[in-house]
C-alpha cells in the first residue's frame, strides 16, 4: 500500500518532514482501523526514510510498526540541498532546509537516537550488544551431536560470516566468537594451526582467518575462503557436509566441492526462523535508551528488575 503524501496540487512535496510525519500518522491509523491491521511495515526512500523515522521515534509509531526499511536516506543530511537553497525551490520546500547537514531537525532526530550520527558509533553500540547479550542455542541437542561426530573421527570446522580484528568494545571478534561457542558447549576441531589468509584484500586492515577451528570470512565469500582453506591445508576430504541459513551459500559451496571432486551434502538451515522475536517495542526502546545512556545492554529480565 502506498500513500500520497500530498503537498502543492497533491504532487509537489512542500510539507516539512515533521508535518509530513503527522500526516502519515493519521493515514496509517486510518488504514489500520479500516483494514483491521495490527502492525504495519514501512519502506521509505530518501526523504521518506526520515519521515518514517520521525514517526517511529517521535510520534509513537513504534507501537504500530514491526519494521522500517530505508533506502538512500540521508540520516546525516545531504550537501546537495545547498544547491537547491539557491533556487526558488528553497522558498517553498521546507524539507530542503531540514535535510541540510547539522540542521536543527537532524539534531533533534539524533537526540532521540544518537547512533545515527555515524556508522562507527552505531557499530560501537552493536558491539556492546553482542558482547553483553547472552547467547543461546536454537537446538539443545547440538553439543551432543558435536561429541558424537568427533568420536566417529569427523573434523568439524566453523565457516562464518564474521569480521576479524577488533570491533568496538570487542578486542578480538574471533576470540569472542570462540568463547561464546564454548559457553554453549560447542568447540570445533583444532587440528589445523591458526592462519591469516593474506591473499585476500583486507577490510578495515584485517584479513580472513582460521582461528581455533573457525574460519572467519571478514566479508570474503564463504566459498572463496573454503577454497583457500583447502589449498592452504592441502587436504581433500572424503565428504563435506555443510549447513548454512543462507541458501546461496549452500549452492556456492556445492560448486567448490564439484570443482575439487569432493562429495558434498548441503543443507539450508531454517531453525533460526523458530527463534521467538521480542515484539514489545516499548521494552525495546527502553533497552536502547539504557544502552545509549549507560553503554550497557540489559536482557528483558534485567530490564524488568530495573523498572521495579
């Protein structure tokens, strides 16, 4: 469902972003009542993403919305707006002024959610969540499966889309991942020495690596890193059994095994779809408010104790 956001002759988008968000709020509530929707999902392009975010954070839209997707939205403003300010459009389009870098509108938006001020800052907050959040298994039987496979002489290697090096408060992402897995009873085979794959282009000055039985891609394709690993170790397994929650990876690894003449079984893992998702948006906002104020991520149980 798309909305005509109105404006001059119902075509030219002359409202300010705040006013447009209020207009959007009324339209959404009207449609929810008319069609019996419990929640909506918004897709906003460019300026529309700022409208959606203002509605979500400043007008209580989080109570009615499951997801907001933005495309090409200038969260930090756009210097192209200065070109328009010197044309007659600058006299009619209030939102042009609001999208200037450092505008009072953007500052107000960032007050509510300062992580949007920079990608690096948001990455820092995400690292806090990862470092402090308690990891759990989708299936409790997996540790026993690991034990039985090792008894049968199988080599277990992790292959994960994960950066390497430091990230925010996490000094070493591979070591953090290794310790997280150990805590839930999972340990991959360590028959191969740790190795850094410097034949790939570095990302953030780091390379893909093998660390304690875990291949960390650092933005390299899983199929490419697997091929590099097989070449480095000079091994040819009798069979590779591969599980991944992203189906294209299952197909790409299959092609590597076909090239190497290695028997292959690939499985698209869907267990993650069964993980319950917290839909209490008020609690989510409280979690993020606490994170931004204290740089500490609270579980829902911890949040309840704080509220008390």
